[in-house]
C-alpha cells in the first residue's frame, strides 16, 4: 500500500485530500495498488474534519517515516516549503507540488536531488492550475524544437482586464470585484504586479529550453498602470490588452518577459476572458498548440496535484525526461536588446513624434483631450525606445506582441 503525506491543508491541500478519497477506487485501479493518506501537516487544528486523526504539526513525523512514499507539498512560498521538500527528496520520497514560487526559485536543485535519489519531483499544478501543460510540453511535444511559449497565466489579472475591456470599469473597481469574489487576495501584489505570471513563464521556459530561468533575471511588469483610456485606444485598432508571459528561443538565446501586451483581437489569446488561462506553444513540427482552461481554484489545482501523485505512485524510478539543468543566465537576452512594437499615449505634437519614431500608426478614442495622441511604433529596440520616449511627454506605453 502506498502511503501519502500532504503538507498544508489550505484551499489546495484540502482539495487534494478530497479528490484522493472521493475518487479512491478509480485512482487505485490506475495506480495498480491501494493507497492511504497517512499524514496531513498543518499548524491549525481541524477537530471536526473526517481526517482529524491524520493531522500532525511535526514535519519530522513525515520525513522520518519510511512508510511514506509520496509527499504532496501545497504550503506555498519558499521559506518552509523548500527545506521540507528538499528533506523529503533526500529521504527517498517522491514529491509533487503546486508551488510555482518554489519551482521557479529552486527547481533545478530539487530536480537534481530527485535524480540522485532515484525518486521524482513533479509540479504539473504549478502552472495553469488544472490545465495540463507541464507533462504535454515535456512529453507530448518532445519531438519538437520549441520556438516560443506565450500565455495568459494569471486568472486574477485576466478577470480585471476583462472587466475593463467588456464593461468599461476602472482598474480599482475591477480589482475590488475580483477581491470580493475571492479571485484576488487582500494583498494582490503578486498577481497585479506580474510576479505570479513571471514565475510561471520561468518554469515553462526552463522546461522547454533545458536551462533554469530565474525570475530575478526577467523583466516583469503588471497591469496597475493600464487605464481605460489605453483600453479605448487599443479598441480602435481592433486589439485588446492582456498580461502576457512569453519566452522566445532564437539561435540558442532566450528572450523572456512578463508584461501587459496589446494583441490583435483575432488572435488565439484575445478571446480568453475572465479567470481563464491559455498557453500558446509554437513547435517547429506542430505549429501552434493552445492549452486552455481554468488556471486556478480548489478542485482544478487539486486535480493536477493528484494526477502527479498517481504518476509518482506508478513510477519505479526517476522520470529522466522531467528535468532541466542549472546554469548561468548568459543565455537570456538582455531586455535592452529585445525589439518590439509599442503602443504609446503621450502629450506631444505629431511632428515631434514622427521626427523621433518615423512612420507610426495613429489611434483614436472618443473625448480625447486636446494635445493627447496615441500611436503604434514600428519594431524598435527596447533601449532605443526608452531613449526616444525621454524626449517627449509620454503618459504610458505598452508592448504590442504578435500573439
């Protein structure tokens, strides 16, 4: 019998235990043997839980128990999760996690330890919640050279932008609704400042290109500066604004970024609304493949965690394909060297704009104040763009991406 421990009994942890027992009979058939949850680690008490006898507040109970084969880490963060996961792997236990912050910061090291101990470290739930993306990218698309990955990877920001685009709400009002509905935390910084999306695109880029991409090295912007005026100007060119994480591989160099992006209304990502996520993968053999679904939530994320538990229970040794190497970050293209088109809103004369940027596409919106203009540039280097913008009164700018 397989014995499982669950670290954390919050939203995802409780969902994981729920799915493990609700679907126990079917899951045991897939695994080929019986299993049971032996421990649930949490500092809180749950006396009314049907699993009350399984709770422990002592991590040593888990790491020192040779009966525990698989550990599901759903604590979140790095402070406690990292030493716990590392200790479990070193003790010869496979670990599955939904913790994107942990995988983005420590993935290369933890994968190495798993290989050395001949166990597995799985993290399907760390990106896209219930959307299968890690294993398809690693296995189903393994015949491809991955050229590009781009995605809407955060449901909270996508919900806010949908409200702004579809209902004309301001950012603050849309954020308040997201918080009231439980889509956004009381402190929403990780979502709206782009850090959550950054961690996820780093994981996908690391897996696709085989070298660890660290979030600290990635240009990251959120959506807090997006205004209704920007939404309306972009609408006039048949485009929408989305928070995009992307990674592009050219000649062994990888450009990775998280930023608000103007994307064409006909693109595959433009119609992804509310809390849904979508991930576009460009392979040299398959062309474009899109993965779509709910990117968060108790049961969708728990579904991905339990899926990893099932696979970990069936594997007899390390899955060699699920891996990337640690590395220096010299393969990452510096942000200043990346080129994009840009949407710009400014208080400026057209003559000054054209003298700086050459031929541009002007945009319009109702009730624009005198002196305000909006335009889209040709493709331009990031550093050159910043230098030119310093010479006029720029109100805001957004990259225009081809997704």
